[in-house]
C-alpha cells in the first residue's frame, strides 16, 4: 500500500449534497475521500483497488440492486477487518441485525464533526 493511500476513504452516497458534505468534511480533516454514487460502483472500486481504501462510509439506501448493507458485507469479504461506517436517515434500527460486526452508524442529519469523529474512532479501533 502506498503511504498517500492509507487515508483514502471510500464514500458511497447517491445524494449529491450529502456527497459534497461528506467529501468536504473528510477532506478538511486530512482524509482523501473517493465518492461512488451506487453500491455497484463502490464494489467495482473496492475490487479494482484492493488495499487502496482504509474505510468505507456507506449510505444504506442506494440506487441500483445493492444496499449499503450489501456493499459493506462484500467489502468485508475482500478485507475482514475493513472499517465500515453506515449513514442513514431511516434505517438505523436495523443496524444490529444487518450491519457488519465492529461497524458504526451515524443517523442523518449529522454534524460534520460527528462524521469525522466516527471515522477516526473506527480507524483507531482497526489499528
């Protein structure tokens, strides 16, 4: 893994305003966000760039055939320790049942500092 890629966070979110909010918050905090608009796109990026991303921030409801739950499950098949943070407006109650182990969840709307803190905690726990 190249050193500059240790802080690249894969973000899968279909809402452009929330994409921009997450991208800006992570970028201003020293991370390098890479944004995908669908689960399929996120999974393609994960498979094509194994080892590039240090964490996944996934909206749960996404366009296409895959949900954020499924993207996270497949990301964990690639790397069983991959840090995952779910973001959702309405599905937080399903997290304990559907979320991958040792993941986090953030309910929309959230403050950008909450997002950065949640990602930082997940990364610290993974190392």
